[in-house]
């Protein structure tokens, strides 16, 4: 029997993360605002939306953070100018987005003045729509793009030449241009120099991102000191780039559902004074029981299992949406002094029980009948 008791300061929150403001079209049966109303959610994070009227309505019930990423368009809906380029001058897509159908597949280059302006303007627009915070997804930008062959745009090349002038590297000729040097392999006469330049280029792109995010953050904060800036910090890591943000929203894996993982993350967040929200990529309700317990025990915000990305490879559009009624029970109990237990396995139906003490005598009990054959919730009941 798995059993976790929950104590604490109740500083953590169960938050809703709706990737888009549903319904997104006439066929969409989901409705973010109706769900927010039903659950009494006070915070919606990581939402992609430009809908002035929709966000105004949402703001009546919950504060929300809006998301942006390196694909902020520069020309209408399209990503044309100021983009990360490969060595041949072609615009680059992130490898995992290569098959996604979208108007704006290309990442901006942090060294391009066009993209610097576009990224700042986008933040201003989102804040003007009423966001309490901004979430920057894929905040590694050029630091990550260097792994798939970027960025060789003119701004990066000029910037890299300047960077090298203070690096102590002995360059083979004056007016050095890294792209021209690599393209003309006859001149690449030293494998040692080639390796040194490659290492320095990674360092340069990393420092470019640190400078870009720092400048962007400082400009935003000088105008809106209270705005919260979050990033997608995979597994709750706080690298130099992620540490430029106030907080992180991180996807964790089933194997991270351990006391040691959460304890270590708690200690890091405390020492760095960072706010951390976790989201679990799973469509298994039983995993969520462990997840809620651990988030409560170690005081992390937890993303509710609704609109949670669980796809892999070909199913990259798969998202998990738990039943609204069950989610309502989970929400109402997350803050209470409660215990989730996985009681027993009977004919492959698992009973997951939540006991919430309303006062010293009364206990609400939720029993969820869950099939471990197909990971489906068969039904659930609340016993008062
Ligand atoms: Zn560039």
C-alpha cells in the first residue's frame, strides 16, 4: 500500500495549464473558462492566446501567465526576418518541430536587432492583455540552436569575430569570418584550431543568450516591476540561462516521482529563491496521486492533469484531459489537510482514495475505480 500523509504551509497551488484558450474552433468541446469557473482555479499558467475578449473574461476568475517562444513572428503570422540560419544561410527549425504544421516554424536569432525588437514587442503585447507573468518556452534559443547547426547569420558572425578578439585564440588571418573559414575547407589547416573555434562558438552563443534574456528582462522589469518571468526549465534545472527568470515550469518523468528527487529540487529552489511548478507527462491517474502528494509535501505548485502533453514521436499532438468532475474533487482537496492512498488492487481495478478532513470529525472519502489494463478511470464516488 502506498500512503503519503500531507502536511505543510499550503503555499503550493494546484494550477491549470491550458495550452490554448479552449474552445479553439467550433469542433472543440473543451472550454477553459468554464472549467476555471467550475473548479474555482485561481491561476492559469502557460497559455498561448491573443484573444482580448477571452482573456478579459478569464481575468474575472483567475490570474494567468501567457507564453511566448523563439518563434515569435516578425511579418504578420510568419517568421521571415531575424531568424537562426545554418551555414548555407537557410533558416533553421528545431528538429522536433520539423513535421509540425505551422506558419511560424523558424526560431529567432538573439543577435539579430529585428528579433530583439520583435521579442520585446511581443512581451509588451502579452502584458497589455492582462498577464501577471510571461512564460518563455525554449529559452535556450541560440544556445540550443548551435546543436543543430545555427546560427551563422551576419550578426552572429560579426559578434563571434569580436568575441574571439578577446578570447586569446590565435586567428589565422585578419577580418576573420567563421562561416567563410568553415566553408573554405582548404584554409582549415589545423584540427586543433577547428576544435577550439567550435568550443568558443558554443560559448559565444551561450553568452549571447544570457545577454539577450538579461536585457529583455531588465527592459520589461523597468516598465512592469511586478511582472513574473517564467521559463520552461526541463526537470527543474537551474542553468545560467534558466536562472535569469523568477521561476520555472518543468515537466518531470514518472521515474522522478521520488522523495529524493523532490527533496533535492526543494533545496535548490530555496537556495536560489526560485518558484517552481511541476507538470507530469502521464496519462495514468495513479501516477498523479504520487505527483500530488510529492508536490504538496515539498511545496511545489502542481499542474492539473488537464491539457497535459503526453505524446511521443508520431503521437506528438497527444494531450491528456482528466474528467472535469474528478478534477473538481482534486482541486477542492489539494489545499486541505488530506491524504491520497492507493488502497488495493482487485481484479485489476485499483481504488485510489482521498481522505480530506473537513474538521476533526468528518472525513470526505473519494474512491476512484481505475483500470490498470487501459489506464482508464472507470468511475469514482465521494463518500461524505
Ligand atoms: Zn544569428
